[in-house]
């Protein structure tokens, strides 16, 4: 028996058969001679498995382990013995002296060959007595099943050890019958191979079916379980190292970071799949679901890299530490700091900037607004800056559809003008002096309560305006600006896709948001490229924040907010592409073939007459820098919208002028009427003065009527232009990426 175990070596490879019928290779890890078994191991689905198999089963599946029979000890039987049939392997004599031809299976063939080898070995070494004992053991084995007798063919090369068991040695027969037997054997092997492949394929299909069933049971009712499975499989290949509190804060003039929020209650109720993965502190992956023409589902994994990437486990304190906190010291050193929150409505902008929500109540003390104010007052009292004797004040305003409204003064409309030093001034902006963080929180709560909002496909309460909260430092008893920190909560970027809406107001909102975000991107790029032209006149947002993009001490931080749900995947990709372009071009120097003008900003006095031309030039520059995003039709549409906004301002100014003149005309008319009460009043003087009053009033009303008529014609032209854009590109109008 020991020589059987010598056939198998530890560490060797053997074929094994699983309980489900699959046959595959495994590595021998141990041999147990007591139980006549072999222990094997194999690697499957990321883990090592093993089992114990009997020695006979191993030999049956691995006939090549059995050595060939020694030819010198084989007796040739008489040629009159019938040969085995076409598919049989051995002829076993029965009790009546006849022979029965059987079709052997793979295991019975290996067992008979093994016993024949043992008989030959015993006959050659120990003589006939030992061989008789081996034949007795062989006779105890049940013969293989034989469904029907087969007529035997004569074969001259049939050999058998003593005991009567006859085996076929076709390889020793040089006659043509041996070649025919080999041909028949190849056919049988091919049939066995096809059958084995079919069994393996069925086993594989059954295994896949079980896996699908297990995945479906893992999250019952989820229609996107296939995408969920693919995402989890991809995540298993990643090495996660998220941002930690011990990581250092890097100093950048432009910092771009991304924050992923957790799935909210509505998304969990819809069983949405989380398609955002944050494997490291500066990397983010979007698993975009795709479907082929044959309805096969697959993922397109898109990688983005930023300065910082925050996953859904990061709180506002950690986000503030790496984004806005490094900018606080800038304003004490005489610089301008700006922090933008950008993203789809519902992605967490207000949560990050304003503070956590407990139901519908917002805790403003946990937002970036309050944390910035807290650090400002902390540095104000520090020994380093205490000698500056600075005073802190705050303002809060919003920019809606190209107009500026004061949120701390009953949403009063503000005018944006430039002074002789080319400094942008918000005429009438309310600036409140604050002495503590609590006063700042009250201003924030009041301003958020009156901010303009609307409904979009993404959120029932979408921010339709850009909200700008400014913390201003001035020397005591002076109006000179020492430093300013602007915290901007941008409008939801999905509003920028509404340029083809049937509602004019929605179209105007979308066009203004789209234009302002493009202008903001180019202004941040220009901040990173020293000497590049600053297209700040392209939108009201960049116009009022112009001083934040000028100077060596100006620093900017953008926090891009993304939603993790599958339904928000397109908006999240647009947000990431926008943020990626801001940092990508800001980090690289502009080459000689760049489209930006190398003209340095002139700080001298400009004439109001060229301000409109400057706005047109900046808008044209936006188109040249964003040719892939701003088509010719959209550029024309933006020009029309800008012209409409200017005409609207002109009409309103004329209307206000007429209203201011009406009391004067009313008083003149009343005086003339009182003059007619006299008995001898001068009729000629009455008529002359009445004609003058009517001529002046008529001229004012006619001028106003003319402007209103032109404005109506421009509105109709905008309506027609918007309809043409919608028909030309019904799927992607003004989509900002």
C-alpha cells in the first residue's frame, strides 16, 4: 500500500471533483496513510479552501499518476481469446466460464488498471502465491455495470496478469486494427471533453445564478442591485486612506476641495445606490452607471483629483479646518479672502455654510459662517493683531437675475457702480457693526430667512440666488478697508440648465446663473495666472467680488458639494468637472498659445462710456475660453439677456424720473387752476404756462413710452431666440460643466 502513496507528492497538483460535479485542479497539502486519504487546497473567490478526499477517488480522477505496466512480466494470452469491444476496457470472466464485455467508467478503468499493476508487481517479486492473493482481492471488486453485451473483435495484443483479468495493450500492436482503435479512442475522448465542458458550464451558470440570488437577497427590492454589486466589487480592489485630523494643512492661493454628503432619508427610501467613492484625501471616484445596446449594464469609473476630498463621515469642523480656516489670517494681513460653496441644490451647501439642521431648525453655530466669525474675533484679540485696533462689521446681500438686493435692509435694491479709482461700490449697502459671534449669527438667520428660493427638479426649495456674506475689517474711526472675507453660497448649478424653459423668468435666472458661474471660473483662473485679463464685468457676481481676485494677498477657496445618489450622478459629474477645470488651469501656467489676453489690469480711472463695451468684451472672452461649453447660439442668447437687463434698468430709471416729475407738474397745474379764480386773471399767461407744463410732461411720457416699446420688442426677440435654441438642442441647453 505504501507504493500507492508514493505516487502522490505533497505540493503536487491533482484533479479533484467537487460535490456539485465540477472538476478542477488543487494542490496536495497532506497525506494520511491511516485513513487512506489526501488533503488538498485551492484558491477560489479571494479565499483559500480545502477538503479531504479518499485516495481511490484521487487515483480515479488522475490515471496519469499510475505508472505504466512492466512489459517483461506480462504474459501473452492465446490469440483465440476474444478482444474487448469498441468502448470496453476489460473482459472479466464470470462463474460459468464465459466472458462479459462491459463499458467502463473513468473510475472503474483506473481501479482495474491499478489492480493489474499490483498483480504484475506481486507476480514478479513474490512469486505466484502473492499474485494469487492479489487476484483474490480483485475478484472481490464488483464488476462495472454492463447494460448490454458487445460483440468482441479479435485483438492480437491482449495481455493479462495471472488471474484471468484481461487488459488491452493496443499500443504494442503495429497492425491496422490498432490505428482504428486509436481513432475510436479519440472520438470517445472528444465526447468526454464536450461532456466535461458542458458540465462545467452548467456548474458555472448555477453558481452565477446563486450569486445573483444572494445579491438580490442582500438588498431586497433594489432595482439597481447589479450596479450595487459592481460598485462593491470595484471598491474591494481599492486601498482606502481618507483624510485624517493629523494630516497637515497646505497653503495654496487657490484651494479646491470636494465634499460628499451622506444619503438622505428620501434617497434611502428610494433605495438609491451610492455612486461616489472617496478612497484617499485628494481623490474621488464617480461610478457612472451605463447600459450597452444589448442592455448589458456596466460602470464607467471616472477619477478626479483635488486638494482635499471629504467623504460622508467628515463633519463641518474638519471641512472648515482644511478650507476656510487658513484664509482667516489673510484678512488680518491686509488681504482679501473668498470662500465659495458650489454644487447642486440639496448637495449640502447651506448645511456646510450655514450649519447643521435639526429637522427644519438650523444650528447656525456649526456652519462655516459662524466658525469664520469665531476665528476672526479670536485673532482680533490676539497679541499679534491687537495693536491694529480693527473694527469688525458684516454685510449680507444676494444677487438674483443680475440684480443685487440687501438682505439686512428689507431686500432693498442696490446699484453696482464704479468710482474714479475703478473700485466697485454697492450704493446703499447696509453694513452692520458686530462685536460677538452671537450678533453675527443673528444677521445670518435674518438674511437666510428672506433669501430668494424656488422649486427645481432637484429640490423643492432651490436657491435661486447667490448669497454673499462679508466680514469686513476697518481701522477704528476710519472708512479705509483693511481686509475682507467673502463667504459665498452660490445658486444651485442645476438652475443653469433652465435657459430653454417656457417661463421667461426661469430662463433669465438660468442664463444669469450660467453666465456668472462661467465668469467666476475664469476670474479664479486669472487669479492663478499673474497678469491675465480679469473678465469681471461679465456678470454681477464677479463684478461685486472684483477686489477678491486682485493682488498677491488674495486667496480663494472653493468647496464643491456633491450628492452621492445615482439619480444625482449627472449633476455631481458636472460639479466635479467645473471644480476640476478651476484648479487644473490655475495650477498650470498659461502658454503662449492661450486665449486669455496678457493685458494687465489698469487701475486708473475709466469712463462710464466704455463700461458697456468692457462688458461685451468680457462676455466675448468667456466664449473664447469656453468654446466647448458656450455655443454660438448660447453666446447670442447671453448677449440678448444682458442687453435686456440693461434695457430694463434704463426703463425703470426713466419710470422713476417720470414719477419724480409728476408732483412738480401737479403743483404747477394746481397753481394755474388757482389763478383762474381771480376776476381779472391773464388768460394768455394761463394758456402759455399750461402748454409748457403739458409739453414737458408729454415729452417725459413719450420718452418713457418709446423705451417701453423697444423693451417689449426685445422681449419678443428673446422669446423667439429661446424657442430656436430649444428646437436646435432639446437635450442639452446651457448645461454647465
